[in-house]
């Protein structure tokens, strides 16, 4: 973190500086103040603390070697504060910041990998997806930036899409994948429990969705659920339940369920709604890396 970058007034910098130095001086005064009076070894006395009946804490003075070790530690701390940030607005002799260190690392990486990224940037995504070297680099980027949510094998988990199955909320063409990576996505399924009228009505809609997806369903419930689906759900998921990629509405006519396929999970999705977020990566990934990631993700389902 950059020193004092989050404080809105210079007075905070002065306060931190004064309190830091005052604390160091107070520690030294305390150390030498309590060590100035020497007590004869035969008249040490105790602190009054006793454990296990006969384990007594005696009031021995600190060993000299420990005292000077503490002094050396204080001197080291003062030297550090003179060289690096730690005293309010004072940046230290070296002017080090975490932002500067990050930018330096990025510049070094760009010098090393820049030529390769520039070469790949000129190739179309479908062609690049079949390039072994590009896929290897894309996999390393994926493991660094994407695996935390989608898994190291890109198989996803509840609430995080599987990128290998060919089912895409927003579309699986190269341009759409690039847009998802660079700009991110926001998905919202509004809670429909109150609008539908209660748990039994939600269950009716669930059975109609089961019918759409070819699962075992209750015929009577599915018939009742269709009317409610057509009124409240078809606007996003379409009348046939195949979804709408332009708004990220899932296809309900297949057997792929982002938040789980159990009755309880589907009931919760309908009744309480869902909210998902795919963060934008264009702020910290340059065009070449986004291009490589797009090619890697594009090739996962092919």
C-alpha cells in the first residue's frame, strides 16, 4: 500500500509520524528506566505470581544482552523508517511504493512476454485456439486469473459456469467471450415467490420447467405452472424456455443448471432469485492477455 494514500488530510501524516516516533522513544525510556536500579541477587524478591504451588516468578532484572538486542532492534526500525515509507507522508529515501513495485514487475513481464503476445494478437481466435504454445500460455493466465471461480479444469461450480460444456449464458462466439472477459457480466434473476403466490405455485412452475427440460414431472402441476410461466417468466426465458443470450437468461430446456439441479435449488432460484457477477478484467489485463484468454476459453468447449 502506498504510504498514507487513503488519508484525506495532511494532519494525519503528522499524527502518524509523531505517534510512531513517540512510541519508540517511550519504549526506550521504559526499558532503561526499569533497568537502571540494580537489585542484589540475594534480594531479588518475587512478583507475587505462583503456579503449581512452588513455581515462583522472581523480579530479576533483564539480562544485558537482551537489552542491547532490543536497542539494536530499535535502531534497525529507525533505519527502515528512514529508507522506506512508514512515517506519515514521508516516502523514505528510496521512495518505495507497492504500486511502483507492481508497475516495475509489469514492465519487466511486458519486456519478456510482449513480443509473443504481439505475435498472437495478430491471429484470429479460432486459429489461435488450436495453437499449442498459445494454449499453454492461455492456460497459465486462466489458472492465475480465472480458476478461483471456474476451477482449475474450467468445470465450474454452483453459481460459476462450466466453460467446457458449450452452454453459454451470453454466447460462445469469440467476440462475446472477449467482451465477457474484458467488460465482465452482471446477472440477476429476480425473486418470483411473492409474484407467483407462494411455495405451491413455485413448485408448479418448477414442474413445468422439468417438462421443458425433459425431466420427470407432475402433469397436473406442470399444466398449472405453464400459465404462470407464460405470464411471469417467458419475457426473459422465452415461451419455449430456451433463454435469451442478449440478457444472459439461461436456457431452461436443457439439463444444465448453474445453481444446482435439485428440487430445493430450483425452488430457491425461482422463489428467492439469484445474482451473479463476472468481474471486468480489462483494467489489469492488457489486450494481448485478453486475446490469449479468449482463445483458450473458446477452445475449451471445442
